[in-house]
C-alpha cells in the first residue's frame, strides 16, 4: 500500500497518499482563505482606533480617552440591529472567518465581507 504518515491531533497517523494530498490541499486552501480574510477586513483594522495611543507623557489622559472610546463602541454595537450584533459577535467574539460565518448564516463570504465593512465604517464613525 502507498501510505503516508501525517500528524493528526498531535499524533502520527498513516493514511493513503490520496488522503494526505487532500489534507495538504485543504490546509493550503484554509491558509489562503485566512490570509485573504485578513487582507480584506483585518481585525487589527477594527482595533486600530482603540490602540493608537503611544504618547507616554499623557498616559492618564490616553487611558481615559480609550475607556471613553470603548464605552462609545459598546454603545454603538448595542445600537446595531440584531443581525449586525450577531455578525460582530461571530467575527470578533467567536473569531470565525468570513467563510465560516457565511456558511453558518447561509450567505456568501462576499456578502459577509460587505456587511462587516459597512458595520466597521459605522462603528468607526461612532468612535471617532
């Protein structure tokens, strides 16, 4: 038999070469999708508004401002409709990819991307 050894859940497992090839292609596809999601709408982009303070001399002022912006952001998220809150929760609390969210909600990844971009702009305006 033409078996290949792969690591599965931390253990070495012998599988047919076709299975190993499939797993490798799937791993590469998932990594490419992750990179694309990160380029398209980065979580760091969303958090940049809240973490752009580096002035050491005004630490107390910056902390107060950051707390105010966090509270403003919480209020803005609370003001979103149920669908928007669910989308934000799936992306940032559960840390699902856009593809995973799309599968869960029964819509395309692109639709999720557009909805998140719209929500991101709305929340960014609320915090700014």
